[in-house]
């Protein structure tokens, strides 16, 4: 069996992989070539470098392991037509992303951005507008692995957590669950609104003017899912009109964010350049999931971890 990596893991991660699976022919490259695609039985990739042409070249390919949670940049139709199994690393982002979200929330609540500015100016002032996180309410759109983890951390701080998904079915670390249809009714009670929703047709511009008007004027809005959740012009208008208090944005409709985008200059916005999931342990965690699935694959078991439904977008 030939497994083609389109990225090169560190030696300390690669060597245990080679030792654990001596029967496999591993190829590691930085990038992707048609020559290697034509020979590969399994492809390990971040997914962004695949095209319809790539899939057509990969005539032997049976499984694609995506070392990322998102698949929106992949040629889904071509993959489905070939019947290629796709799995990903869903869940590995939960620790760094939940920590990033909590860090931003606490920074805003305890006025850390203001303090940093005072330090730059060399000004001693005790006029910081500090509030507490305890006894607040967080509405979490998409309480999956990441949303449930941030819910767990917030509950430890005495926060009431409300989860929101398509069905309204129960999710971990949520005090209450609602469906998308109930969203507008619950928004007025939320002090923090966090989205970790994937990119699908249903989530595209799920939030509109009406939703931001319904939020508290002091609410912290956080988008750590995908930039399609809200029309950027609607969000900017809501911020400028004082319909919400703060926005923390890790994802955007167009990335990278252009240097002339108004979001950079708004005083109540924190721009995080899609880095909330970054961690020195990212590849390590990805390979742990891959090795578990590869063990199954080699014995003919196709019930792998995190098999994707490309037709649904996740």
C-alpha cells in the first residue's frame, strides 16, 4: 500500500509512524504532484491543494485523510463520483480553539486591550471598565466538539450555556438547547454569542440584521466557525450602530482580510487572522487519529473515525 502525504511531518512524528506501519510505503512531499497521485492508494492532505483534475489523476485512490476540519475547498463532486472515502480530524481543534475563545472573552471582560493601550502610552489610570464573566449567559451556535469544550470551560466560570443547532437535540455541556428556528427568541438573553458552525448552505448568512438588533447592546459576538455566517456589511453596520458591544472574529467571508477593510479600524473589534486552532500539537493530534484509522483500514474495516458526508458539507 502506498500512502502519499502532501506535507512533511517533523522527524519525531514521522519516525514512529514508519516504525508502527512497516508494511506501508509512505511518501512525504511538500506539495502535490500528479506523478505521486497516480500511484497513491491513500492521500493525507490539508485539502486545499486538491482539484477535480487531481482526483481524475488519482486513479488508485480509495481514501483521503484530511488533516483539517473544513472540506469546503475540496472538489466534493469529483470525489463523490469516484466513491472515495473521506475522513478528517474533527475534534482536534477543540482545546486550542476553546482556550482562544476563553482568552478573548476574559480579555474583554477584564479590559486587557485597554490596559495594553495605557501601557503603550505610559499612562497610569484606573478608569478601566471591567466586568465579570460569572453569572453571564453564552449562546453557542454549533455545540459540537469545539462548542461543547468551550461550554465546559464557561460553565466552570459560572456561565449559563445555551446550545443552538439545526435540530435542538441535546449536546454536551449545554444547560439548554434550542434549534435555529428559536434563535431570535433567545438572543436578547445572551451576553456572549459564539459561532463555531461549519460552512453549509443552511449556515450561509444565517445571522442577519434582525438577529443583531435582537442582541444586547453590550453583547460580545464571536465567529470562530466560518465567515459565511453573516454578511460582513451587516456586521459592520451592527458594530457602528452600537447594536452589539464587541466582535471577536477569527474567520471572514474573504481571507486574508484586505488591509483597507473597515473591521481593522473599528475600536470594538478584535481581528484574529484565522489562527485560533493553531497549536504546536496540531500535527501530533492529527497523526494519532490517522494511525487509529489506518490500523482499521489495513484490516479491511472501513468504519473509520470522522468519516465525512461530502453531500452535506461536513
